[in-house]
C-alpha cells in the first residue's frame, strides 16, 4: 500500500508498506518536492540503500514518526498515493472560488449575450473574468436548483443520489450522508478550509443534512429555495442562518439586498482566512481556501437596489429590467470578492469557477435564446447555461471558447485533480469526468476534445420527464415543459420566435404533433404576463412564486394537450408508486411508449445540426433505433439509483414537532435516527397536491365557461328564433 503526507512546506513523504503472509516487512521511501522559479527538483532516497540520509536533521523527525505509524497501524489515515509527486504543475493546492448564480440563462450574462441584447456591458466584472477563462459552450446542468447543487457537490447525477426533485417548503429529504461531498474531500485530502456563503437547498429537516455536517467549516446564508431579498423571509419565516443558529432579527438589515450581504460575508471569509494563514506562517504561506459563493439571485422575487435599476433603465420590459439590475448587482458583488482576493495576495493562486444552476425562467425575465424552453424543463434552454473556469498560469488553461461537452458533475473530479495533482478515475468520482487535460488542450486530448460524450440531464418522474444526450443526439421523454423559442423581451415579456413550421394552419399535424398558431402563442404570452402582474399587485412577490410556477406549468399542460407533444401528468402511476414506497426507480422509471394514439411522447433531436430542437427525428427513418440505443444507455446509468424522495412530500407529525414542522420549515424537525421511509405522507399537501387542485379548478372553470357559452348561445338562439317566429306569424296575418 502507498500513502503520502504533505506538510506546510510542501515536503511530500511516501510510505510503501508490504505485508507478506509469513511476517510483516516494512520499508519506507522518502522524497521531497520543492518549488523553484524554474523547475521542481526531486530527490528519491531508498531506506534500504541510503538509510543514513534519513538522519539528516531536516528529515529525522518525520521519518521516525512515519515508521512508528506504519508499524503500529497498517491502515494509517493518510491519502492514497498517486501522481501528485509526478505532476510538475502542482506546487501547492490552489484556492478555489466557486460562484453559483440562481436561474441565469445563456443570454443573461454580458459576455455571452447577443450583440443586440440590452444586458451587453451590464456585467463588466464577469465579462473581464470570462476573457481570462476557459468558456464552456456545451455545458449542462440539471433543470432546477436542488438537483444541480447535488451534482455539483457529489460528482454524481442527481438521480443517483436520490435528489432529482427541487426541495420545496418543509421538505423531509436531504443529501445522503454516505456520499462524500467536494468540501469533505478537499478537507481530508488537501487540508482545505471550506466555507459556504449563500444558498444551500440540499435539505434541512435533520442537522446531518445541513452544511456543517457535510464538510463546511462555516455557513452563512439560506437553507431553502428562495426568500425576499430584503426581509430574508419566505412568507412569515426568516431563512437566514449563521452556522447552526438563525441570525437574530435585530442583526438583519431589511434594507440591505441579499446579494450585497452575501458578497460582504464572502469578503469577510477571505479576510479572516488570510489573517489566520499569515499568522506565524513562513513566507506568507497559508492553507488553501474553498469558498462556495452561492447567490440567491437572480432567482425571483425580482428585487434590486435603485442604483442598479437606473443602470438598466434602457431595458424596455419591466420584468427584464429588474432581472438586468439583479445581474448588475451580482456583478458588483463578485467584483468586491475578487478585489479582496487580490488585496490579500491570493488572486494569482485562485481558481474561479462560475456557473448558473439552471436555465432562465422567462416568466420573471430570464432569457435562453437560441435554445428552446427554460427552467424546470429538459429542453436546451433549461439545462444549458453559461459557465467558465479561470485558473492560475501553472495549469496552462488557455482562455478560449471550449466546445467540448461538460456537465456540472465534472467540477468535483476536476477540482480534486487540481487540488491534489492526481488523475482521478471516473469510478471514484461517480458520474463526473476530470476535464483538466481537455482545458489544457494537451496534444493527446485535442484542443476541443472532452472525455465526456454523454450527459443525463433530467430524470424526473414527478413531471414524468427525462432528458439524455449522447454524442449529437438528445432523447426527450414525457413533458419537457414550454416548447417555444423566446426572443429578447420588448414591451411584452414573452416574445415567441416565428418558426418555419408555423406556416402550417393551426391544428394541422406533422408526425402526430399539432401546431399552435402565432395568434394562440401571443394569447398565451399575454395571459402569463397578465397573471404575473396581477399576482404582484395582490401578493408579496416573495410569496407568489409557487403560483407563478403553477401558471407556467399549466400553460405547458395546455400546450402538451393541444399539440399532443407529451403528457404532463402529475398523477402518473410511477410517481404514486414511488411515493408509497412500492418500488425503486428501476421498476418505476421512464418507459418508451410508441403508442401514436397518445401522440409522440418520444422526441429525438440531432443537436449538432438542430441546436434549436425543431425537428423531431424519433419517427423518421432510423429514429427508433437511435431512441432505443439512447434509452438503454440512460437506464444503465440509473440502474442502481436509490429511492427518490419527492421534494414536496409532507409528513404528519404529532404535537410540538407537528407545529414546528408547519410554522418553522427551515428548522430541523426530525431526529437524526428517524427513517423517513416509515412516515405517513399527507398526500393532500405540497406542490404536487396544490397543482392538482389548481388543475382541477382550471378545468372546472373551463367547463363552467364552456357551459356558460353554450347557455348564452342557446339564449341568443332562442331570442332570434322567437323573433323569426313572430315575423312569420306577422307575415301570415298580413296574408
């Protein structure tokens, strides 16, 4: 067995332990790695041949201690040896600043926006960082918050950690404690100091689900999905925490935007880390820092300081204008954080990763063109987002547009490789790939070649939706959400691009799919914007987000019903079976249904030739073969996936715990040892149940409206019939 230990002076000691069956024979080999301005020198000394060198004053203490450790315990708790000693690039682990923004689409960051976009130039800090970075152009995430964050911190697809759903309200589930996280591994293998500022959203029902139990040394932020950016409340509950304690109300400035608050807290983390590192350290050396800065913006509610609203005053649509202001405020905050790293001498040794957690949600101003759809859906607009990585010069990541495929799960093996210098195997990193070689453009890797050729984008039985890409082909099953290609908002929030296929008459079919006329799309757009404006007028923006999402989803439901694209089914049997613990994902996962009577729930696109996902190839010649191949690949990835805990499940708890569960959803309300699979679900509560009731209400109102129209028509018809009869009687009398 081989182990290494690296001390603060970057002297790496490797021990090799051999245990023959007859007797235990130990031998050690000691070598050091030191930095030089020109090259690294390596001395390798064999204990058997050159034992006298171990008694050099510089080495004697560490050598004796290591031999004693090896003799006393063959399983000493060190990190397994690897290529760290062989990699000339790694002088010491870099600092890592991981920036995650919430609900920003591909057109929502200046450097990535179209030339005509009003957001162009509104994010100068991010634009400058991107210019120094590898900019990922085929980068995928999951389509909603929780799954993406789970994949980011575990290196696994969300479904493979049992979290493909967003956690809503007082959700009971959390990240599986048996799965190591990125901060845990950075701490144990490279001695990182790890800190989270901002949004967690990976479970809070038990203390062991929270950040400090999952590898972070400190936490300041919100545990849930979103809140009012000023009051820091969702409804009447404040969701702002420092480590394990709720921030006292007297310490919460309700006039300070959360983006400003989180930026300031991030700067404080950097200052404190620098002070600890410089205290007594040689040559200003310090332990590496991992700062996970997960902003709650630009996620709704749409709120920004007046200073940034003025900056975006040229944006015509009011929703898009506020969204622009939130991005500008983020940009200033990120600038303050990077300035602090520079001020404390840490910048030149810092890796910066920037990513959004999912595509933009156009109902509140997000924008994903030229990709179809948006947040919560499996179309490219929901899962393809802006991202870049900026690394110290020694890594040789040439700034450029990188067009190889990448996934959010790849950050864990890539960053672990940068921290340790080792080549990480895919098996150890779950579903993620180490992209260092691809980012360097090594000769054997090719400038644009990525080790990733496939990506599981969504497998959500709650929405009855799956999305999987392999090579150029992308498979969509079920309902991937709103299908339109949206243009930059003008006075109208939702501007739908006229497509070639829409030249057909409304109701005409192609491959079993009806087309919606531009007129009907315009009606949908105005209806959604009217609903959003009405909700903002009668309810606090922080409290109406769920209803806005339900309005959005019900428009998708109407589209799917009319076009026969798929079936958005909140009551599908697979979800119900899983909810009642009747089986595992493998038994109740997505299925291929070629039944044309129900329309093509199966969609296949060639993204290399059709990035806008216009032409469904599933029913073309050879399409079924490709669909079957991709389906088998997708199901092989999730064959060992654990039980899926729906993010909106509500449980019934007696007494005080029941009161806390309903009134204080951010606080732990479950005991650590409680098995959540044994609880009884309250199936008439939660997002799933609420949408079912709203769907029934909409359907009921639709039927009532239809009956009213029929009744009105009958009344009008009877009036005209009576007049006609009277005219006939009058004519007869004259005769």
